[in-house]
């Protein structure tokens, strides 16, 4: 079988060693520029900075999969884009990885950024694919074609793949239709979907959340968790936890249903660490998981020690059933009834930190 997974990269011995053992299934790897002075991707950066040489050494151990740098913040400081030397450190980083053969493209969400990069250094741009991130929410052929035209106009290489909006995960007919159009009109482009984000269905907070992450990375003050607890998704899921089942995730057991239409499956969760990623990648490679479904979900990981969603109790046609949803929750009740059947609350536990304290 062809490689079918796009997975996060972490510069850690144990994790990279694990990845070398499943390299045949890895289509691509996405990684953060942790050594850059600015936080450039769409996650609050909590990792300590590391040397470029260290990052490079780990990436070189993973020969085969394509490698993409994450520049997918919703927006960037205007001075970075407009000042003469604002992009110089980033361009030097991109050149460094290009010259060492461990960079094929970048994942972006701010078109201002790729426009500015292409104008500052057209030669670097011409060597890199510009791949629209999942938060560009591409869900139709016209959107994709226009985006490809905009990319081409900058001077960046056209992307070898397109990742579709997660909303299509719960609309199999719509997914099939979009993929068929793409195969007919853009036969050389590969198609990808995101499996384990675990965000709310059609999340009303998503765009603002992305913006708050960008703001936090610019200012160094992170209020995203507090906002989500008091006003956002964490509060909503606490009040209506059955909405977990409405989330457009793809279970490990269902990926072959999607691989009938798409080429690759993206997994996320790099801020949750190596153990989380090893568990998730193993489950999706095995196409089976016998534990708590929340242990595989990036955005719902905070709930995994409070609630057990028994993945074994979800039926083989789970994805097909939810794909028939008409979104009229007020007169349905299916998700609430199913949720009550397959979940139970977990007892509160207190982590033993005595060894850490010593």
C-alpha cells in the first residue's frame, strides 16, 4: 500500500526512532521552526527553543516522506511583513533546510505571508510548495482552483496536495463529489483529510480561536484557554458533552472508507507530546483502537481523564450513519442517546508529583 499518513514531527529521540519503524506508511511530515525567534505556526509555542542543527539531524533520519514547515498562523505582525528585514531570519531558516534537502514546502494560512516571502526572495519561493492549511477551509472545487491560481501568481510552486475542510468528513456524499471533481480537473494533485482534531462541528469559535493563538504568539500572553473555559468550546462541551459525537473526526476503523476517495490522512496533536502521537499513529496504522476515543483526539484531550468514550461500542457503520445527519438536533436525539450508551465518567484522580518534586 502507498504511504497514507501525514504526521507531526517532534525532535525527540524516542519519537523519531518510532517513526523510523513505520516510515513505509508516512507520506509526509509537518514540523515547526522551533528555533525561530518568532512563533510562526498555529499553536501556542510552549516548547523550549532548539538549535537548527538539532532539528536538522532528526529530520535527516526520516528519509522518504515529504517535509513541510508550519507557517500556518492566522496572521503575523505587520512589521514582519512590511519592514525591509522583517522576513530575513525566516528566509535564512528556509534556505538552510532547503540546502540540506529536508524541506519540500510550507503550510500557510496567511496569504500576506507567502506574498511577502515571494517578493523578498523569489528564488526561495520558487523552490517551495505553498500548501494551504486546513484552516483555509477548502471544501469545493472553485475555492481550490482560485487558491491555486493565487499561489501560482506569487511564484511559489503549486502544492502537490490539498487538504480539505474537516466539515466534509461528516458529508461523505459531498466529499465524494468534491474528490471526483478534483480527480477530473486536477488529476495530479493529491487529496488529504484531517482525522483526529476533535473540534466542534462547524465550530463557531474556530476563526476567533485561531486569531487569539496568533495574538498570543505575538504578545507572549496566552488567554485562549481561559476564554474557551469561560465562553467557548470547553464550556459548551462541559454543558453538552454529547456534542463530541458531532465532531468531524475519523476513527481508525473508518479510514479505509475515506481512503477510497482521498490519498492521505493527516494526524495532529504535536503539542500533546510523543506519547500521545505514538498512541494515535499506532491506532490509525492498525485501523483499530480498543480504548477511550478521546485519547486520540487533539482538541478534546483535556476531557480524556474525565470521560471515557468506549470506541469499541461504536458500530462499524458509524461514519455512514452520521454522514446522513440533517443537523436538526432539536428534533433528533440520536447523538444524545448514543452518547449515554457508550460513555461513562471517570473517577477524579490526583497525579503523583512526589518524584517530580524530588
